[in-house]
C-alpha cells in the first residue's frame, strides 16, 4: 500500500510541475496571430464584431491597450475589432498596435477586395520608447520584438514584422547589426519583400538580453531609400533552474476508505530563477486523490 501511495504521489507531482512550467515554455509575448485576411463586405457595420485579436504578454495582460491605424475602427479590451460607424471604404490594409508594460506587438489586417488608400497608416507609435537614433518623420514602423529564450525546434521561426507604409514597388528591406551581419552572425534575418523578421536558433538571455538592430529599405541597386530605423530584439527570461524540494523525499500515508477531498500532505517547492530574487516560493497543497 505504501509503495502504491508513493508512486501515486510521484505521478501527481510530475503532472503538477509539467502544468506549472508548460505555460512559460510555450508562451510567446504579443499577438498570437499577426496577420488576418478579411473579405471586403458591402459595409462594415457599427459595433459589429469583425475579428478577435488574441494578445498575451505572458504576464497577465495588465494595462493592455490597443491602437488602430484606421480611425474608423477600434479594438475592445477583450480583443474584439469593431467599426466605430458604418464604413464602406477602409483601404486594403491597416494595422493594430497592442501594448502592455511587458510587451508590445503589431498585427496586420488585410481586406481582400479593398482599394488602396494612400496615407492610411498613421503614426501609432508616438509614445514608443526613446532611442539614441534621432527620430524623424518616416514610414518604417519597427516595433520591439520579444522572443523567449531556450525555444525549441523548429527553426527558423517568425518573431515579428517590420512595416513600411510608403515603400516603393520593388524596394527591399535590409537588416543589420549584432546578430545579423556582426557576431554572433546569422541569428536574425528579414524577408526582404514582406518585412517578416525570423530567429534562426535558440537564444540565451544570459549571453545577451537585447539585440539592437537597424532596418532600412533599399532600391534594387542597394541604395538606401529610408532608414536606418532601430529595431530592438528583447530576449525574455525563462527559469532554467529546476525546482528544489528541500524536505523531500516525501512519503504519504492514506488510510483505506478515506473520503474524497482528504488532505494527504503539503509539499514545499522553491525556485530561484535569479539570485537577486531569493524567496520566490511555490507551495503545492493537496488533496491529491
């Protein structure tokens, strides 16, 4: 009986730990889908749901806010995109900027059948973080990209997107900086046509927490049309330290015929992701059966 109880406790404990760390390993900050395609209706109806944009900063989404490049639309706190009035002409593309204190990201809405309207992209990053590179009026929008460390295969994987609302036809995006054409080379690359930024292998925050890159647009001859504009790649910390059970091994005793909800025992687990944050404790309590 005692051996069966130990096996049961070990199994349940492994499941608890798996669930506790699964979210951290799989959570990617920002919009969970970055590109949406919507068929052009005869009319976008006021307050009618168009699409839901799921945003997760992996920290609870406190202070989440949205900005829309088209003033005829807004995103509710729950992520629902709606029209502020009945609209027929909205252009071919507009953008949604989501921001919390922990993450910011951008999603693109493409209207299939929509007509291009010049100048529809507004300056939605007026309150973005200041940079050492002087600000100027520009069409390149390079929102900081957040990437969790220790990601697993497959690689390369798309991490973010750079947008240029006024990019001339035939021009290309070009990325440079540490992690691109400087050591460690080849960590990041950009699709020269779409602006999609991808990471090619797993990152380690202890090696480097932030990569400060530059993005620009060029013509077919390589001459710079616009830029460079700063693009920050921020590596999100993951807890590499296994939890410590200082009181283990645990041995539990459950009387035969014990009622449902019976408390077996309490397990104390400590985790130290950072030596400066000692005291981060998780208490796992029963019932286990």
